[in-house]
C-alpha cells in the first residue's frame, strides 16, 4: 500500500490516509479497511470501539504504520489485530533554551 491511499472503515465512519504502511492488514473496528465502503456496515468489535479523532496520527510500536485520520468514527485502528495508538505531538520547543 502506498502513501496517500485513503482507506474507509467497513464498520463505522472512520476514514484514514496512509502515511507509512507495511505488509499487514489495516483494520478499523476489528474489520479490514478498504478503498471503498461496503453497502452494508460490518459489526463493530467491542475490543476495537475506542474511536478515532480527526487530524490525529495513529502509529504502531515498530513505526511501520502511520495513518492520518481524515474522518472520525466509533471504531479504533489496528493492524492484524494489534491496536494502533495516537502519535504524541512534538512541541518543537527545546525546554532548555533561553527565550
């Protein structure tokens, strides 16, 4: 999957843009995501129902995956069943520098 690909959840309203991706299956709500939304929604897994937030980047522990949330939803993101977490923002300010 190449950077810039937009994926849509089959279980909720979540849409993401791929920033980095490896070879696994990107999921939302416990269901694989695709470039097109299915006609009927898949059931949302209770284990992956923490939701997504617009503008947040979601990453895995190894740094192989980074997804940007374009449309929020009720499902949470995962890769092959392993949850992704919101990436922490960097302030860009060195706390030891003098102003």
